[in-house]
C-alpha cells in the first residue's frame, strides 16, 4: 500500500505533472524528525569520530575540518537528494567506518590516510553509478563481512566495562540510563546516556566546558599521498564497511517503508561528493540506516509522500551544526575518557549486535566467520596493514578451504 503512495521511482518523478509543493508538504512532525536525526547523529557517533581523530593524533584544526566535511557532505546530500527524489534520503558518516579508523588510522601518516579516503570514495562512487554494488555484496559471504565488522566494533563494547574501574558511578549510571531508555524510548537511548553521563560527570569529576574561539570552521586542505599499505589496510576495509554495513542497510530501510530508491543515484551521489571532501578530512558520506528510520517512518508524517521534508530538515540542520564543527570539537574533547568510552560503546551496541547475529546466522559459514571475527578483533598488524584486512583475508581463505573440502 505504501509503495502506491510514493511519487518518485528510480530518482525521477513517476508523473512530471505531479510536482509536490514544499510549502504545502512541510509539517511540524517532519521538521522535528529531522531535529531528532541530528541529535542522534551528533550525540553518539560523533564521539567515535573524535576517538578516531585522537587515534590518528590529529590536531584540533584537522579534527574540526573532518567534522565540517562529513557534516556539510551529509547536509548537502540530505537536502538535495530528498528534494530531488521527494523521498526522505538520510545520509551520514559511517560510524563503523570511524570505528575502523580508531584501530587503524594511527598506523599510517595522515596524508596516506587521506589518500585512502579518496580512493575509497572513488571506488564507492564507481560501484554506485555502474550498478556493481549488488555484485560486490553478493561476492563476499555476508557472514564474513559482518564478522569483520563485529571484530572492529568489539573493542568498543568491551570498552564500556573496561572503563568502570576509572569512574564506576559515571559509567554504570550512563549505561543504566541507556538500558532504561532502550526499554521506554529506544530512539533517545544514546542521547539519554550522554545526558546522564554529562550530569554525573559534572557531579563527580567536574565537566569543563570549553567552546573554543567559536565562529565558522575553516576547512584544512591536506594533499593526499598514496601507499600500498594504506590502500590495503585502510581503503579496502573502509570501502567494504561503507558499502556493506551502511549503504546496503540504508537502502533496506527505505525499501522497508515502501520507497523505491535508485541505488545508482544515491550511492553514486554520496560517493562522488565524498571524493571532493576527502582532501578536507572526510572518510566518506554514505546512506544512513538508524537515523533513516526516524525520518522515513510514520512518526515523521502519516503520509509517506510528505516525509521527504524530514530529510530536508535534517540536511539544513547538518549544514548549520557542521559549519561550527570547531565548537563541537572543543566541547567534546573536554569530556572524560570514561564518558567517551561508554557513549561510544552504547552507540555501537546495535550494529555490533546485528553484525554478530548475521555472522553466525548460517551454520555452514560459522568457521570462516569466527576466524574473521577473532583476527579483526585481535588488533594484529602485519606488514603495516591493520587487523580488519587480515580478518577479511583469513576469513575468505577459511571459507574457500572449507568449501573446496566439502565440495570434493
């Protein structure tokens, strides 16, 4: 029934005469859905980005430029793609991708990391515009991809409880707030953990709030450099994570709500813009999944044809908040490491849970998935290449050995 209400398919209007009026379609629930989307995006996932920036030893200016690039990229794609397709297109930076960078970014010079971002964005754009995206996902067993992702995310989940020793009241209180909110208001679970954590931090160890110098962020241009280890250890895993754990679920969420997204348009556009933003620090902009459900669902508006306004609302707010990314960096970098650990951990619990469940869903592929998970979670580094790639490689090798044995 919902599909009959969608006014566009394959990125074009089904009837050129049916041009919907933005002024008529705008509604308070849709505008608020866009606001909630931004709150969720900047409360939990941003902390993972900051953790990745810290792992790469980026200074405050480059960190602010990174946040500016991904926020501006997300804002432009949300705003323009939602308007063009008249569907709620929600984009964001890849939280699992940022988690990958936490474990890998520090192993490469920053210019080589930027080169890896650029190559990854080019590959994603090409897979999008050529329609090869579906073939890539089909070529690698889903269990191995999800086991690699679970290995990347494992340290964040374990980090919640590893931080208990340093600040037990803060960590356990924030985690309790998250679990309670998950039961009562799941959409606000991560913001609740951040809010309660902030209050507990102020009450126990103090909460230094430093808004820096304020004013619009000045992007920092970095000339990319290219190296084999960075291509293999960063660009390849980042590309797979973005395509498999972000763009695929993002398209799935839209389809679940009755929309018929044009994967070539959406993935090609986000990948193309990511190419332009990579020298400014962006590891990529991609389709969102969790926040997409906020704007694509009935809470945004009962009429699916009017929910695109939520996407446009999110886009405008992304642009506004992202323009002052330096303030966010100054604010969040003053938070205690224990609070960062618990908020980043709870923000990644859902993707960790989903990836683990998918990794072991099929009994036949569990051996390969287990090898992938253990190698990716080990933090191993060989020949200057991080554990995500080795987990993927060893998992594929295990899969091939077992398949040949069974096939024989």
